[in-house]
C-alpha cells in the first residue's frame, strides 16, 4: 500500500453461552483467528462490544421489532451506520450472521442456509429466528457483502445457487478445528459400560437423534448386543419426545441424555467413546466431526456433500434417515478395531489444514482485497 492511512475494520461477533453448543465454540475459535491477524501496519481490527449495538440490549428496539413482525414485516435489527461513524470504521467483519443496516464494505460469515435446505423443520420456521427473518437477513446481507465466507464448497454452492451470488464473492474457508489441548479431561460419572457411541448435539429435530434410537432398536430386535448411546447438548424442546421414543422402542436403558456438559467432560467422552455418531440433516459442515479428529475418536456421519468435504476418507458415511444402515455401520465400527484406527488416521489427514492460523491467513487475504478497494475514496 502506498497510503499512510490506517484502516480500521470493526469486528462484530455475538455474545454466546456454552449452552449454545457449536455456535459458541465456533465463535470462540473464529475470535482467536481474528486476534491473530496482524494489528500493526496499515490495518487495525477493532472488536466492537455487542452491548453497544445489539438489539438484545435495547428493550424499546426489541419491542418495535416484535410489533413489525406481528404485522408481517422483517426489519434489520440494528442500524450500524452511526456506530461505524463513531468508531471511525472503514470496513466491517461479521464473525456471526447479523441483520443490520451498514454503509461500509463488509465481510459476512454464513454458517448455513437451513431455512432453505430443510424448510420443514420447526426450528427454522417458528423458533426465535423465524423463516421469514432468516430469509430477510440473507436477502439483505449476502448481496451487499464484499465477500461471504462459508465453511466449504458445499456451502458456497448453496449460497451461490439459492441467492444468485457472484461466484468470486463467496469464499470457502474451512472452519478451524477447536483446540482441546489446554482442556483437562473430566470423566463423567455413570457412563454406560463400553462400548458406547457419542452424539454431542443439541436436541433439535434436525439433529436426528430419532434415527439413532431406531438403529439401537433394530439391533435389539435382531438379538445382537446393543451398545450404549450418549447424547449431550441442551434440550431445545425435543428431549421429552426422544425419551418417549426410546422407551417405546425398548432401548431406554441403553440411551443416556446427559444435557449440557463441560468441555472437560466432552473431551473425556470423545476419548472413551467407540465412535462419534453424527446423523444431522443440516450441513454444509459441523464442528463435532472435526473435534473427533483431534481427540482420536472415529466418526460415523450423515452422508451430506459438506461432510464428505470435511473428512474425505476419514469417516463412515450413512444416509441420515436409514436406521438399518446406521445399525450396520455402528456394529461394523464396534467389531473392527483396525477399521476404527484407520478412520482416525485418515480423518486427521483430512482435517490437518483446518487450523486457526490457516483461517486467519485466508481472512487476511480477503481483507487485503477489501482495503485495496476502500482506498479509492476518503471519509
């Protein structure tokens, strides 16, 4: 750069809670990536505290939004234009999706397009963020973004095709694998006898715990030994139904609903499980399969294009709603130690480049391009 001007890029994240599951983990990991971008020289990254802009801290704004929604309108939740002027921002980075008015160039992180890919599920239709809200957010924010960052090419294809985005503006950067190296494993009490499978996922319907319970029921009906199944994650309204399904199928004694667990407990579960099972119907990618790679846990995952891009030959892929196929895959993994070991090795190879450093490098390249354009005008 030939200009001596210092460019300020505002970073807009979201205050999360550990009970938010993968979203909270991902935000923490991405935050670490942004922190590693060089703060000196011509660029300065400025974290903007959420309490200065989020509607969650503005009761009157929140009430107005609810009124607008009741009338069938979806409005941007926050006007960031005054804040950008106050903080003297030249550009912005949304580390999490935000529905906003903004008048500086920005890079936008897109996690998924579930309201389009699995529109029948209640969590993308009637939850806090309704279908119409999600659609309005995407239609406003994605076309305006200098770049839309997604986790893999499957996500990039969805964004381009569903919202008509220019191919060069949708950039796939694999999400960094969460770091467990500093986490002390804490063995939970009352674990089922080995072998047991682990499914760390909040109890949303699209997470498809149902099919895993049916897979255990298939094993029981065929007279084969039934392994344990440990579910972790906050209840999002579906746990009572799933417990009833397990009881009706006669496998309740083999299924544990442990709710939210600490990262120390989660690490111990990964290390002791015979495998991760991940039958989610929503991609394009998910963090638990990557977490399993660093903790030596083999993975059986739903056969989605994005999952195959994540782990390549490092996972066993199963049609998400085929309970019989899940039953056979789980038994194969239980009974073949060499196969389990091979899956772990191949998964580590597939996810080797998913580091915080790599994520920060790719983000830095995008911001260099944004700044090169932003240098063309003053203000």
